[in-house]
C-alpha cells in the first residue's frame, strides 16, 4: 500500500491561510490609531470656557479683559463654592456653563437663586426646563450676520453677531421672554428672562465667550456688557464634584464611547468570517480494507480459540446471550427485559417448566465438549419450540 499522506497542515500552510486575517487585523489597528490621533488632534486643550484656559476653546481672554476693567472674577467648580462666593458679595453676576450636564434640575434652580444677574452659555434641556420652560432649541442659524433686533442694552451695544451658531426658540404663549439677534426661522441667539428680582440671559452658542471667536463682530461687546454689569463675577463651571456620589463608576461609564461600537463591529466581522470560511462536515468516507474476512471464518476462528483454551462455558455463554435476545423478541419482550422475564415468558409459551428453561439458558455448565454440543442443541430446540408456539398458523388451517 502507498504511504498515507498526512492531513495536518504545516506551519507554512497555516501562516499562508491566516495571512489575510493578520493583514486585516493590522489594517484595522492602523486605522484605529490614525482615527484616534486625528480625533485627539482636533480637540482643543483644556476645559471649554474655563477662566484659566488660554486654548482656543477657553475663555481666558474675556476673563482677563473683565479683570482689567475692575471686575473681580471668582472661578468656582462646585455649587457649594459658588454659594459661598455669592454670600460674600452684595450684588454678584453669575456666569454658568455646564458642558457635561452635571447638575440636576433642582441644582440648577438652586444656582439661579445665587445672583440677581445670571448668564447661561449653551443651556441644555434640563437647564431650559428649570430656568425658562418656554424656551426650546432652534438649531443652527443660517449664514449672514444678525442684528440685535431687541432693546436689551448689551445686545444693542453689540450691534451684530457673527453668522452661524446655535439658536433658541420662544413659545408663542411664553411670557417675560425677550429674544435678540433673530434668524429667519423665528429663532434667537440670545433670550433674556426678566423677573422682579433677577435677570437670566440665555446665550445659545459658546462662540460669544471663547478665545478663538471673541473678537468676531459684536461677540466681545455682548460678552463684556453681560458679564461686566457688576463689580463681582462668579465664573461657575460644574464638575464631577457636583454629582451625588452613589458608588464607584461602572465599567460602562469608565469605558470610552468608541469601545462598544468597535466590539460590535468585531463580533459581526467574526460571524461573517465564520459563515464565509466555515465548512460543513461531509458524509463519512468508506475505506476499502485490504482483506475481506467472511463472517463464517471469524466464527470458526473464535470457536477454535475457545476449543484450544477449553473455554466451554464462555463459548456457551456467547450462544446463550444471542439466544436470549432472539427469544425475547419472539415472545414480544423488549431488548431491555430482564432474564427472569424472558425465562418466564418462554416457559409459558412452550409449556416447559421454568427450571428446565433456566437450566438450558443459565444454570447448566458443560463439563466436556459433548455436554457443550448437547446444550447448544437444547438451546436451538428451545428457540424452535418458542418460534412454533408464537407463530400464528396460516389462514384457513387448523392445528391438529
């Protein structure tokens, strides 16, 4: 016979098969690194509108100009510190910007009671619901500069604002609200709410205060007049310290936002690869044996082995096991029926005694080859008697 060929893949074959996946994984890793680098490079350093942040998104330029004009600017990062700062001033102005939405509505209402003049930059939904329920989001303004369009002194002095930026809308049934710098969609860049003891000014876009856009059009004039109305300005940017501590952050809160989509994409890619490369097992392959051994030869060879070893009882037990299975089937018992059940059923069918049937199938031990042949004949005779007793006669024939 020719030598069999091994089906185990070699290291070179395995590397050749997995080369595509290695290249695909390296490409995906390279794309992720480039995307992370680009995303990190596009972000401005430091917290947005922070009083000490000189980056493009910060507000250090505005704060320094206010200080040069004699305004005392106190930067705080918790509601507790803002409350303490407000308690030491007779008539403070409070600037509020919550980029991450740390404060709850109740905390926003508490913040609104700290000063008589409050300027809110880029308010979120909870802030609008807490301070001005009649104000909603108006989208991004169309191109073109916008005139004040109102009689608020700070807006009139600003003249016009730069094109674009976020806007706010005012509900038709809202009272005590004034909109400035309107756009063509009935939206405004600034909305002011005046009450008996306080004035809340909502500025839709942070471009009015940030370092990189403060010098455009009337942004600087609007910001300086809104925040420089008093001698003391509280610059409040909430942080995690304002969030109620309910326990350590979960894994989902600590995980960056891009991790979950990436994992989902990898799972989908793995499933697609499994469907693409998966192979169903086919039918079994029949192997041609070099030699065909007849059943009779196998039987004779086993018989010679039994005879050579004088294993008469073992040979007889082999005959008895096969006979018991055939007898159980003939008397209508299952293959799982016990030995006593088969003996009782055969004795009842053949009319023989239980002891005789048990001796033939179990108890009798051959002492010589002649006894072995005699017992095998008895087993065969018992099977024939059982077959005659359990086989119904042909139709139309009567037994004598």
